[in-house]
C-alpha cells in the first residue's frame, strides 16, 4: 500500500504556496500575474487539470492579483467537478484560447480582442491604479493587444520562481513521498535488469512505480546502457541489454502531488566493473559529494560558481554545464553553472547571482566519461538546504563496492 498525505497537510501546503506567491508579488511590486505554465498554475492553486496537454496548447490560464484575487480560466465548462474542492480559487471561467489551432485564420482576430477585453477588465478591477501585468509566457500578438489597451506587460518569472524556490514543511513531506516512489522504481529496475531485455523494458518499471504512487510523468528518456552511456543524454530505446553493460538512469520523475524527484544512479548487468569503470564511478561520486559539501544558506550563486569542484581535464569536457539546479514541482530556478563552463556561449547565459536559503531543494549533476570512451557514469543527488548544510533526499544507495 502506497502512502498519501493527510487532507489537512495538503490543505496547508496549498495555502502556503499561494500565500508565498502573493508575498513575492508584493515584495517585487508586481500588481497582477497572468500565468500560463501549468506547473505554476498547479503551484498557485493545486489545480492539475490536463497539465501535459497544457504544456503544448494554451488552453488554460490563471489570473492573480496582489490583493489575493485568483481566477482560473480552464478549457472545460463543468468547473465544479474539477475545482470545487479547491478553496485557493475564487472563480473558474471557460478559457478563451488564442491561436491558429483553436481559431484558424477566420476567428483569430475576434478571439484575440475578446481575450484581451477579458484580461483588461480583470486588471482594471483589481489594480486600477497600476495597470501592469506580470506574465510567464504569452504570444507576441496577445502582449501587443494588451499594450494597445494601456496595459503594461512585465516579466512575472521573478515572483513565480522565487516563490517556488523555498519549500514549506508540507512540500517537504510531498517531496519525501516522491523520493519513496522513485526509490521503488529504481528497486524494480534493478530487479528487472538482465541480459536480453531492452532499455525500455527496464525503464517501464520506473513509470509503473510512479503511477502506482499517484505520480504524474517523467520528463526525459534517460535509461541508457552500454555504449549509449557515452556521451550522456542519448535516449532510451530498444537496445538489447548485454552481460557486463553499464546502465545509467536519470529519473526526472514528477511524482506524487506533482513533486519532482531527480536523481541518477549507475549500475551493471551481471558483472563487476573493471578498473577504468571504477575510476569513473569514483570521480563522479567525488564530484557530487565535494560539491554537496559546499552548500549552506547565505552562500551566493556566484561563490558556488567560483568554488565549485571540477573534474580533471580528461573528464571535464563531457560533464554538464551546470552543477546545481533547483527542483520542486519541476526543474526550477536557480541554475548554477560549473566554473569550467562559464566560457561556453549560451548554456544558461553565463551564470547569475542569488543566495541559497533554508528550504531550497537542489540537484547536483555529474557525469564522468572520456570523450570517445566506451561508456560513462551518471550520478546525481537531490538535497535540502538546512541551517546545517545540505541533507540528501535520495533514498537509492550508490554502488559502494565500486569505490
């Protein structure tokens, strides 16, 4: 029997998140928000209707004002069936999607005007003296139409992501449940690992465990074997597992209550690692744990980029551009780059500053594999920032006998 959170815990979690977002809006002087990202809608209200569909189609959006007004626009009319239990939402309306898929060429202009009238009315009702709206993602056409009406469009991400970065106690309970779901999935994958099965056969067990624990989805296809572990970030497929293969998995799991659990582990099929593989594993393990030791509240992101532990030149080239990334309902702010990758064009913009706070949860990314090597090792740990430093949240052990 899988575990669930008590209703009272879920209720407190919902209100902690909504209150924190409102607090950030007030601190950053953002009078209203228009949110399209379904994960951020989930954060603000706990409404999870058709989240994955809404990642690709602008069918749902949420309006929030700093005075607490929260109105959801959903793609279905029977809103009570979906949202009647959510006291985080003041009103639910039928959404007005704007785009070629929903409107074709014939109805686009009409839908755009009707949508803009709707948002304009909300802003003027809740914030008549400050006609600004923070957005997370919005088409150019919609932004221009709002500006035409005297509404100034600004970036809403600072309020949203800074709110999401610091977890409340009930969120941490949900994250621990997600860790249990992920660990169950890894245990099933270990048991299913044998010569003759495919990568997909093994990876399916992680999905099954996640769904049974009332989890939601997995972000990336990263269960890899043999030569496909070098370089990292190839995709799970129908490669047949061979005896002595290294297998690596990056969970990227969105688990119970929508909370992510993102760890990576590497293991072997019916065999023992050779000296080279042991060296890779030891280097990867050291990279994770030396960087974990740096984490403490009050440390700036730039300090972490300066002090971050790096691989030797042999392994540095194929490692990630980031050492740390935030994690909550999804991958989140901040992204903290590796010191030896700051020169790379793009790659998250060369790094930025901020400060670690108690209650942040971060992942430490690491990959060890020589360029052109026969295989490689992927390890990643998820940690909670406490007053005493970083506390690991992953439940799945490492291959201690490889070290």
